[in-house]
């Protein structure tokens, strides 16, 4: 029995699939399967029932899982104490983020990570909040920045910002500071994210609480595309106020009013509760320093005097 065999078994059991566990450990699936088979042979016990669609733990596997977790935790504590705080941070960080984070603070975070920890390879993935949270739960991502509250019990969260949102329109559709009434929500299409977005969930909660009924919704998974459609006069949309301020200044969009206004939306950094690697602790600490959602989108400000 080796620690690598126990590690392969532990993550396959925790994540539910050999394929995802192999990616988590940065080995091939065949290598991970071999380690588990060798462990089973050494123990003389089958740890997984492989007859079902997804491998499930046998009784022996259930008994081993808790003990394997304890042994792996003990190994991490030994390494940490021997390193005495000087352990080198290295490895692959699969980082999930929404488009808002990707076009504001994330580039400076990535530059700082590269400068301070050159042995870390960053792999960003841009997606909507709920798929990012699901990917963290499955172990496909290590850390993610999402909009809205966290739903999965296996996920640890840290609030890094609260964002002020405002309704927006092209000046050709509605005048500046128009107060949106229920009748106007029925007359003007709302351009919004798909339902698996944290922003979409926030809007649904707000509209139900205020008995707002939208006659037509245009779903789009790109914030840049939603903004472009709003500028083109296709409909109205709600946007991070600071993020679209340069577009207000240039007259491409106008702010609208709503009663009550859209609530401020929390943004959270998330990772698995059982992932206490030095890499994750380092990334979480850096994000706390760098997560400034009020940074201008460089594509809108490039070339300005």
C-alpha cells in the first residue's frame, strides 16, 4: 500500500469518476486505475463496484475512505511542518471565472501570480456561475469566482465584492433616467443571461418580489454580447454600474431607474472544502488582494487620452 494508491482511491471516491480524479491528480486515467487495482490486490478487497454506470464504493471502500482521508491529511501536515512555511507553491491551477472578472481584475491577478509563483501554471475557464460551481464540486476546477450565493454543500466560499447594478438602454430606445414601470417591462425586451447564471437568478428573485412580468427575454451567455445588443437598441439590460460607466460617458448607453432598484450582488471565490493544498491557499490570498471589479475594461479604455 502506497500513498499514491490511497490518493488515487480517495479522489476517485470523492469525485465520483476515475476520469475527473485523474485530471485532479494530473495523471492518465489508466495510471489512476492501475494504482487503485494495485491497492485492491494488496488489500484483497474490491473497493469499487464497477458494474454500475459510475463506479460506486463497496462496503470495504466505505470503510477505507475515511481512513485514507486521515492518512492523506497526516501526510500534508508532515510536509507542511518540515517545510516550515517555505514550501514552494507549484502545480496547475484551473481557475473558473465569469466574464466580468475576466475583463476587470483577473489579468492583473494572473500577472502577479506569474511573477511571484512562476512554478504555477494557470488554466483559466470563462463560463457562467452555476456551471462553474458544478465544476468545482466535481473537481474539474480548483478555484472559481462566481456571482451570487453558493449552493453546493461541499464548496467553501469567500465573499470578495458586492457589485452595484443599473438598468441600461440605448438612447434611441429610452431616455436617460427613465423610470421603468411594469408596463415598460412588458413593452421592452430584457436581454439577460441564461438561467444557469447567478445574475439571471438575482433578476428572477427581484422580479418575482416586485411582481414584474417580462413579455420577452433574449438569453445570451456573453456579457460583451449583451452590452452590444443593448447599444444596438435590441432591448434593455442590467449591468454593473461601474463597468459600463465609460459607455455612459460616451453616450452609447443611458442609465435607467427602477423602483425598487436592483439589489447589490455578491461575488464569491469558491473552492472545495476538502482541498487544503498550499496552492489553493496562495491563490485565495492573492485574489483577496487583486479582486477589484471597479477596474476599467481595458478594451473600452485602450487608446483614450
